[in-house]
C-alpha cells in the first residue's frame, strides 16, 4: 500500500481491540470506522463493514494481534480504499472551464462510484470528493500542516479553487469476515439489516456489486427521532383537525428532510447537499414544479394545530415571495461567480507577472555577481607561467579531511576501501610563486595543476596501486614498494635528490640528480622517483637508462629509497623492456623473490616499474601483476 496513505493512517488515534477474528467482529459490531492492521496487512472499515483489504487477505488477521486506527472522518476509509485499490481516470477538467459544482451534480445523480481529486496546480492543499451510492463526501487537506476539512466547508473550499481536477472511477470491495468464533455473542438483531453511517451512506451485505442505500434517518442522532416518526406525527395532527384545505405531509426522500421551519427551512447540518439540491434541480435532472408537492413554504410549524384544532392556512403570497427570493439568490450567486472568475483571472495575470519579475531579478543578480567577480579578478595581478615554470615551483602535500578515517596507513592494513581513501585524501599544494591570478596555457593554475600527468600519477600511486598489489597478492614480491607507500608525506614536482659521489682523492662530495616527480617521507628522504615521457613515439631504452643510473645513485645514498617509475603516454619498445629485464635479473645465483628488483648490495636496491598512461588512467606493465 502507498507509503503516504500509511503515514496518514498511522497518525489517527488508536482504540483497543481484541486479537484475531474476535477483534474483527468487535469492530464490525461496534460500527467502527477507520483502519485495522496486523502489522503487515491492512483493512479499511466503514461503519463496521470491511471495504478493502491490502497487502494481505482477511484470513491473515486470524489469531493476529490487531491495532485499530479511528478515522477522523468517514470519507477517509472510502477514499484510501479506492486509492489503494486503484482506479481509472475518466477525465480531467480545468475548474474555470468546468466548475466542480457541475461535475458534482452529474456524478451525484448518476450513482458514480469513485472520487474527484483537485491537487494539480493548486497551492493551498489537496481536495477530494468521494462518491458512493449517490452520496458525495468532500474532504480536504489544507495548508502545510494538512489541516483536515470535511463536509460543506471542504466542498466550498474546493469549488473556490482554480486548478485541474481529475475524475477517477474506482470500486470498493466489501470483504466477508471469517466465521464468528464459537461462544462469541452475535450483536442484537436490528430492524434493518443494512449498516448505515451518520451521513446517510449505507453499505448492505450485498455491497460487493457497488450498490448502497441511503438511510431514512435525517433527524438528530441524540434524540433518535426518525423521519417516519415525523411523518406519523404530522399525519396524526391532520386527522385530529378538520382536514379542510390541508395538504399531505411531504414524504422523506433519499435521506434528506424536506420539511422546513417557519423561515423557509434548512437541511440537516450533517447532510451534504449536492449542487442539484441547492439549485432546485431534482435528482432526475428536471426542474422542480413550483406548484408541486412538498413546497418548502409548508413547515411543521404551519401544520401544527391550534387550541381549536384548525391550523391556519398559508397565505397566498408566500409561494410567490419565496420564488422571488430564490430567483434573487440565484442572480446573486451568478454575480458572485462572475466576480470570482474575474478576480481569479487577475490573480493569474499577477502570478505570471510575479514570475516574470522573479526571473528578471535572478538575471540581474547573476549579472551583478559576474561584474563583481570581474572586478575582483581585475584587482589581482595576472601572471602567465609556462608549464615548466608552474611545475618546477610546486610541491604537493598529503593531507586528510579526517585523520581518523581513510588514511594510507589504514589502506595498507586493508582497513578501508579505495573509495573511502579517495574521499578522505587531499593533495594540497604549495608554490614558490603567487598562485592567485596565475594562469598556465590560458587556464587558472589550480585547474592546470590537477590535469597534469604528474598530479594524476601521484593520485593513482597513492589511492590505487596499493589495492592492485593487495588484490593480486603480491605484497611479498613488492614489499619494499608496498610498505613505503603509507610513509609518503610530500611530493616534489621537478625535484632534486642529493646523492653522494666519491672524488678522485678518495674523499666524498655531494651532487644532485633531478627527477620529474619525487615522493618523500616526513624526514624529506626520497621514497620513489618518476620520469615521464609524453612523446607519441614508443619509449625506448635511451629513456630508461638515465633514470636507472640516477635511481642507483639515489638508492646508494638513501636506504629508504624504494622504487623508480618510468611513465609513458605511448608504450615501451622491445629494447626498453630488455633494459628493464637486464637491470632486474639479479645475477646468476640470485635467489631473490622480489619482482622487478634492482639489487645493488645485500641491503640496498629498489623496484623498477614501467607504467603506461592511457585514457587518463595508469597501468603497471613491469612488474606484471
């Protein structure tokens, strides 16, 4: 069942009820109106009749613990049962073209079963009129807090709204209860086998075919007076009088008391009058005869007997006076309707103008922001850098949004996923120049930096390579590389590494070697170096040999040095692969289990890795995982 219906029903007040079939009969015998559930299946109940079961069958309630929700208005169980069961939209109408009151008269007189929904293009709320057995039950949910309205107030609010309403043809299925438990007392028999609610909607035991009857009762429920009693009393008064000039007492038709008071009469407060009744149109659509039976100018007060037993005859001009008043009221109604339409048209025009002005304000605000941004840009001195100048003066720093969350150390331990690490890791930059206002190749420095191969390679090595090694179970073969990744703290673009070289006199001198990228730990020691070949031609041995020589020097100078990378945007030629194989062979008697490892001594050496960059991603070619 729809979640919005469940949310609405569970906000109703609850009432105690027995479990299982006994509880179902308790609700039926008590003329309950609302909903009942066993926690999964739901049933809607109207005056003790079960008008629909959803998310289950009625047998699911046997031996189950039940919860009953009392409906604040009798229209709601019918409406929700129809919506949950589903229906067919028979038509959609614009209220200015076809007023709701016209459709109401047609549906009421045609014994339509379904509902009208007015919610599209309506800002004030959702409005419904439920039709069943010739009766109309209006209900509305108004405002942000969805205040409940019903009866005439709900219908009048809906009729005054401007919008599109839908006529939905829906059915209601009355559900038979399981056999009454043995020993359970049946309710006392009533004169009428029909179940009648206080608004006159009747659901009889055969209501599966959609037939309903209307209650004959229209008097106040507290004094229990019935229309038949009123008719009998009136007939008694006529028999006790002289009977001269007396007219028969009007019959009670369709559950609406046609008798009126001395002021011309009013309908019962709980009865909803259709448009046909308000406009003097009979249920069959024909105009009421002005001289016909049951004229509203004859009231019980007029027919009551005097002390002598003769009631006063109605004055001859009363009927004409009432007809004149009726015509005047109809003319006033037409004037008000025309005024309402005029005001609604003006309102629509004003709304359109307000929307246009809002759009204009948005455009102007955007223009102001754009001009202010241009002014801010003009205040900052613009400096143009070459790509080489931009990268050589830039260092990257490994930082985290949350140090207790995804870190390189936790990734190496297998405690966080790759997505968690990417979301938490930050590569912040520091430049040796003023980066604000700096532009490289026509774009701001920040945008340029994040699209460089060096920056993208650093992200890949830190956030992806560790997971590729774990997934291929090569941590032991690449142990020195794997263990060093979690220690990376700083990354130099176009960075230098100090190495130690012996001079001719046996002394020691200091020199530096340069790499495109240098990864360092917190102490500044180089852990990885990388050289980039962005040529479209295959990368040959001549590109790898210089990197190997410089990496050997760095490894001899720094014991923490773990790997050297050659990154190509093309692919590695055969002679380049041969150089890599020869450098990592390890000698005739080598028993090293490490992959692609350049061994310099018993304690020093590093991994040589060849990486191909394609489609903004990186692929490790050597060693093969």
